[in-house]
C-alpha cells in the first residue's frame, strides 16, 4: 500500500481515523520485500480489527475457481496454454447484515487487492514446468538460454561442430514421431543445415505444440550456432502456418534475422535424408515405438483422382521442350555456381554410368527464364498420367501445368517416370537457347562456358511426390 503524505496533509478523509504511529509519511511497504509487505498487511488488519472490530463480520471476500490465463514469463519457459488456478477473484461483497463502517469496507478492499498483488508477484517469479527437451551440442549462448529455460541437453561439446562447414541454409521440421509417451505420440522439432553438420532435436509434449514453443526452441538453436541462417526451409504443408508464424516472430525480435528468407519448399533434401535415417535407426530403439508398415514403391500408373492444375504463368512459358538423359558422372563433376540454377545432393549408391533423365526447356529468352526460375523454388518436374499432363512443382504447394501431351506420346513419359523412380527421384531441368547456342551440351569444366552448345541453366531436383502421397 502506498500512502503519499506531503506537508502533513491527509489526501484521503478516512486516513484521519487511523491510530497514531501507523501512517507513514512517505510509503508503507513500497520498498519492502514480498514477505515484509505481507507482514505490513497483517499488521494493518490487526489494527483495524482492534479499532472497528473484525473485518470478516461485515465483509466477505468471494473465493472460487476460475480459469486464469498465465502470461509467458520472461525467464524463457514454454507454458503457453490456458492454466486453471485457484485464487481470489478480487471482488468484495457485503454480507446480508453488515456491522462495520464504510472505513472498514475501504480498508478491507485495499488489503484484498494488496494481497492478490503480492501473490501474483511471487507466482511470476517461480520457475515453471518445462515442456521440451533439447539435444545437441551447447555453446556459451545456448547454455545460457538452456539454463534460463530449464531444459536438459545432451552432454556433447560445442567443439565437435566444425563451424566452417556449417551452411547458412537451414531446414526445419516439426511433426509427430512413431513413439508413444504417456499414451500420446511424441513430437519433435528437428533442425539441420544443408551440409548436415549442425543438427539439433527437441522433444516436445503433444499438448504444448504451438508457434510460441517452436519460436523459443528455434531461438535457442539460432543463438547457439556461430553461423546464422540466411535461408530457412520447411516442407510439411500441414505445419506451414505454425512454422511461418514462429519464424516471422523470430525475424521481428532479432535484428540479425531480418534478412533471413523463409521459404516453404519441397527442397529439404538433407532434412528428408536425416528423417529417413531416424525412422530406420533411431525410433525403433526408443521405448514406446510403434511399428509402421513398410512403404512399398508404388507402380507408375494413373491415379483415380484427377486434379485440375493452373497453367504455367506467361513469364515462365517456353516454346518447346524435350526429354533427354545424361550420365550421372557428368552431373557429379559440375561445380556449384558454374551455371545459373541449383544442384541438389546426389543420392548415394549409384554409379557414374547411370543415366539421369530430365527436361530440356528450349526458349529464345533463356537468360530471362533462368533469372526467373532462379528467384523461385523450382522443385521438380513430373507427369500426371491420369490427365496426360507435364507438371512443374514449385514451393511447398504450387503445381503448374506445362503441357498436355498426346496419348501416343504417353509411353515415353512413362519411361521418364520409371527412370526417375530408379534414381530415387533424381532428375534435371535444363534451359537452353537453340537459336544462339546450337545443340545443348553440358559443360564439364568452367572454361567451357560461353562456347557454342553450352546450356544456359541447370537444376538437379528430386521428386518426392510418390512418397509424400503415401
């Protein structure tokens, strides 16, 4: 209670009725601790009881159970849902037969409010329950955050990470795993860079999966890393909204993340490879593992569901295209940045003589087309056999119709799809100007660029549509 008195004047009329020696000239318990404040309140109640009688005889404080939204504490916990707690409502109601004066009523109300304020202050300072467990190598910044959040980490030193090899392109996934804990599926937040050097996993309670918790965990991982991300990708459509909200909140709260690009994209190659490894080697060894049926490779055949796709935008259209194939060894010898485009990681287990099939886009404006495709997330090219259409996938959920081919050409496109399946979805998309550069050729050395026959741009992609639809 703060009772400011200046020059001996009494700002409130009821203050003149206080016994001498109780009213302070500056403050009462303003600079005191929570325990001292409570003692002062008890003293005031005792004095008031001696002067006017028991307060409870004339006024009753209503007590009941009601939902109270617990605010997120600045100490970094992750309790972000509605919490039920028993506390005073703060309402003071008169009894049927009050036997005290108005002065006692005002004092009782002030004491009730002061007690609730002290209780709330103590509650905010108490540590709350943790709702996720981080695993990985903590650095100085990450350790400080983990102590603040009250989380557990694996005992791995930060010196195990080669920070010179960590990429600025990160990939994120948040989803349930085939492991039961307390009767519910365990949720994980997995983060890896494009080179799989910096990898982190956070186990989350299924009842605490929301954008606020994801934001806090990702902030810990980002602060822990010495290499900050410039691009963050994620590929699950069902988690698009939650991850977008969490990542945008990180951008707004951290200045060094302002220039980071958030790209919902199917091109999370390293993350998918890592998750496949965990499904084979990690989850089956965890208690509560649920064995899922093995995925059988689906045959290349038409689906019973026919979807309508939008045509390719005018700025991306090209005059002609052709289906071609080049040896895997020639693609493996390509250097990143040698041509406009993007080269994905080649799946392991294939020889250099294996043939990689793809589409060569023929256009007189090849340079413009390459510049446009480079600014977009070009993911794959696939065939819709049920509608005889050639499709181009972009981003996380965009698919455009490139062309509708004749039925007599269907066998050639079926061979194209089979060749992709045999190479684990690996294929290429090349852009070439036949009117200026002649026949398309793939440059193997950097000094071959600019010569006649050199293609303008090259993208190597992996088609995940057969596995994503299972």
